[in-house]
C-alpha cells in the first residue's frame, strides 16, 4: 500500500492558487519526491506531508520550475535537525546544479548522495522500500520519466502450511522465500516456499511523465501502471503547434498514452499558467481514456491493488 | 507620493499562510524590491504588484529566505518579454551568488547590472526616481539595511511669480531650479528660483531593517523616516537570549528604535515561523512606540507627507 500525492499541479510559473508540479510517494513512513520547484516545500506543508520522511528526491530535468525549490527544501530539512543522508537522482550535470543552488544553503547537517543518471542505462538504488526506473524523455534537454514500484512478497497461505504440518515458527522464513526443513515422525521434511505461497503479486506502480513530447516507448515503460501521472499543458487542440514547439503534451496525448499502456487511471498535471480551469478540458480526455482526472493541488490516493 | 507594500512578512521558512519578508516600493510606475526569498514572485502576484515595473532589486544578505526566489523572479521577468536592464545591489559576493543561482535561469533576454556594495561606503545609483542609501547591519554575515527616499522639488508659488510679472513660460524652468531672465519695460530682469519657490520639502522616506541585532547607528540612519519597517522575530522577552544568539530583534527592539529615530510609523515584519499570531504581541510594542503595526502579508500604504 503506497500513498501518492501531487502537492502541486502547475507548470512554468508558480501561482498564488497553484503550486508547481511535484509528486510525493510514501510507503511505510518513508518517501520519494519527484521534482522541487519554487514553493514545493510550502506545497508539502499545505498537503500535510512530512519532509523529514524524504529519502529520495528525483529530478526530471533542470528547468527552474522543477528545481528552484531545492535550496529551500534542503534548509528546511536542516532546520528539522536531519542527519540521515538524502539521495538526489537526476540527469547528468546534477552535481553541478545542486552545488550551484546550495550556495545559499551551505553546511547542511546531513550528507547529500547525488546520482547522475546514465541516459542509456539509468540506475537508481531502492529507497523508501520502493524501486525506481527511469526513461529518457523528449524535452529538448535531458529529462527523465520515472516509474516507482512497490514489489510485494507473494501472499502466504496458512491453510497450505497447516496441511503440510509445518511448525508455525517456520512460516516467516518460508514467506521470505527460503526453504525450510523440520522433523516429522522421525523423518526430515523439506518444504519450498512455492508450496505455501499463493503465486506472484503484481507490484503497485506509479509512472510520472513531465515534460515531454509523446513518443512510442513511453507506453512500454508505463505498461500496466496503477496510476499514470502525465502532463497536460493545455487541452485545446489549437495549442498543438505551440506545445510541440515547446516539447510538451496536451490532455489528449496523455489520455492516448494511458489507454495504450493499460493504465488503471490517469492524473493530468503541469498545467500552463494560462490554463485557469483544467476541469473544462476533462470531457475530451475522458472520451479517450475514461478514468482520467484533472488533478488539483493536494490530490491524494492510497494504492493497494 | 510613493506606494509601499510588504507582500510577505515571514522569516526563515515560507509558510502556506505567510510569504517571506520582502518590500515593494513604487513611484510613478517604477519599483524597487528589497529581498527575494522562495515564493516572492507568487507573493507579488497575490499583492497585484507588477514585476515588469521592477528597476532595482536590493538584497539585504545572502541567507536563502532573502535570496532563493531570485531565479524564479528573473525567469518570470524573462517570460514577460523584458528587455530593459535590471539592477541588483547587495553585499560583496553578490555577483557569485547571482551567477550560481541563475544556473537554472540561463540566457535571460535582459541584462543584469550587478552592484556589490562597499561595506564602508555603499553607493547605489538612483533608480525608479528614488534615492537609496545603505547601512551595514549586525547579522553575523554582511547584511545591509536600506533607506529609500523620494526627494521632491520645492513647491512653486504662482502668486509670487505673478507679483514679479514673470512670463508663465518661464515657470517650469524656475521650478526646475534654474534662474531666468526676461525683458520688462526695456530692462532685463533676473529672477532666481528662491524668489518663487516655497522652501525645501522633506523627502518621503522608508527604512528597512532585517536581519540584525539592534545598535546605536541604526537610529541615526533611520532618523525621521516616514515609515520604519523593522524585524520582530518574536515579541516574548523570554526569547531574548535565543534571538541575540541568532542576531535578530524582538518587537520591543524595533519599537525602541522607532521611538529613538523619530519615525512616523513602524511596521513589524520577518516573524519566526513559530510566531503564529504576531498581533498578540502588538500591545507591548505600542507601549514603547504607539504608531506600531504588526504587518501582515500584502499590507500597503501610500506615503505622501
């Protein structure tokens, strides 16, 4: 079970009534944050999320609306007496960006572990109990989409275990995937995990795409996700030319993507500041992919499929 | 006549209901902004101030709550197609700070004119029709207080001019401070400005002090200001030790300063995030200096003394 929240849903410029797009994914009290524009620490506070839980910050790309909140967030973590390390992962050049922005946040009381992702084979270590993979997007500068997944152990079936007379003290070991032996009627019995587990469970998955032009590989990368979070700068097809020039997507692009990748649901985000009422564009998107939501600041869901 | 606004009144950390302290001073459609923490561009928008009018940005010091909003503000100016230069003045090292923070705001379409102020003799060119002087404060790092003044021409007295039979076409020249001559009854008459002007007018003045320990020179620097804007991190005298350690002022420090310098009025600002209701501390401050206001975000005044 993971909690997903978009504390902000805006693009380009933070507005008094719309924070910049970022995504908070929390599992058992530890969290991953994707992107950190100006005001993100305020948006987190407003959404009642706890920055102290942050273990991994993922940066999609270096435009200011995705990065300018970094020094403020780090200082707020410092003020909360954090000492545990924070991992920050993002495009090549991340170290230089973080180093420059922290000129106003020197001497942090916790270490930063900075990971510059390889465009061809981006590797991110598991954090907060979650597995993250990255896909290079098409935004005129290096930009990554992220897929965050919770892999879960298969469900343990106590009835199967009881039928095999397995001592209860061995259940935990079997559930963890290890074989066990025990004595029964003077004989050694070997039990493998498969005998007591109910098959594989699908991971819980979230995919986050912004900012990018749409392209084919995205639907493979997002295949079967529980929640696709994807940008919709505008809904009006008349904006097509402008949006392509700036390497962004319309509502319909994300809806087509959600349909193609078999997502369970789609949240639209990263609205243009000029798009005052994203809700007005939801009908067209729903015609393409019915389970679409025009996300608003603070939207939150618990995924437990 | 100048308009003064505090779009934000917080210190240290921006909050969902309190922007970071900054000060907007506007005269005839051109403006000076003091400080630019995270979210200042949003606070300006909320206060319905127009960033396009900005001519001079003054930075008091380099702590993030006074500087982190710089790249976002510059990009918003860039998005509004600004081409006219922006002057930024602040402590020595400003060039390095601006250069680092603008790593995420490269290729601005307008030039930045950066002025690093000399601690012993800070010099700031007149901008927006206003004159700015600076005073080094005591904050454990270089930090400047600023006095912003509108110097005004003396009032022209048309009755005195008429009594001297001065042709109306010469009034403007005299008002601008130049002597004139004209022919009367075949003789050349010389008139000096003093003969038609009604003495000197006091400048309209605003003084801004944050962050600092109080010290004597501050009251000389702020002598007779129309509006003193000065920090009050807390009002509780029990916070004295903590506040001195961090080089800040209490409500009472600013109130004593206002009384000593002969300010017309005092606005308190730069509240600690822990100070939820600054209004609760106003009584004590008013006992020291009656015309004290615990400023709130967006407070605005037109000064025309």
